[in-house]
């Protein structure tokens, strides 16, 4: 006898599963739209995301910490940082606390590109948010943030059997 997956999920589990699919689809669309928004700046969505992590960090960080803060793997972020450095958007500085883990810092070219990306993004996000209830957006953001925090807990990857 064939049982559908829904037979094993709670109502919340089913809703979370549907939300995950929606987030995956949204992520794909966001990456494609982001690539289009920043292509003329010599960026991709991935490069823009890493520049954002560098810009939003209160102090210069090594690649491993940037990756951890972004929820991404170190190798992927290292590859993007290497591209950013090669193209003059970022540079590596000596780390007084760890000789081999250089600090990633934006150059003036990187700061300019990041600023231009934010300016290009503004009308786009304003259009996306047009006629959408800001409080609903904030509630959705809180739900997604809560899920992110739960996923960061070591026990979240284990099934409760």
C-alpha cells in the first residue's frame, strides 16, 4: 500500500515543507534577478552577497567567519572572495590575531560597486513591495528568521523518531 508523504507530517510539518519549496523557488528567482541588476557592475548575486557581508560586518573578518555569518560553506565564499580580490573589489589584509587567516576588506572599487548595487536595487524592491502589507512582510521575515535559528541548532538535523 502506497502512503503519501503527507501521512507522516504534522500540519505544521506539511506547511514548513511547502514553505521550503516556495523559498527554494524564490531563491532561484532572486538570484537571477540579482544577476541582472548588478551585471553591468561586474558583479553577480553571489559576489554582491559577499560584498554585502563584508560591508555589514562591523570589523574586517576572515573568509571562514564571513561564510559562517552568511550560512554558506567556506570553500564557496573563498572562491568568490578570490574572484573579488582578482578583480579589485576586495583585498586581503594581515590579521593580527591569525597569521594565515587574512582579513577581507572592500576596496574603493568594491565600495562603489556595492553602493551602485544598492541604488539599482531600491526601485526593484520598492516595486516588489508595492501593495504588500509591510506588517505581513515583517511577520513572514520573523517566521523565516525563527526557522533559520532552529536550523542552526545542532539537534535540528536529527529526526525526532
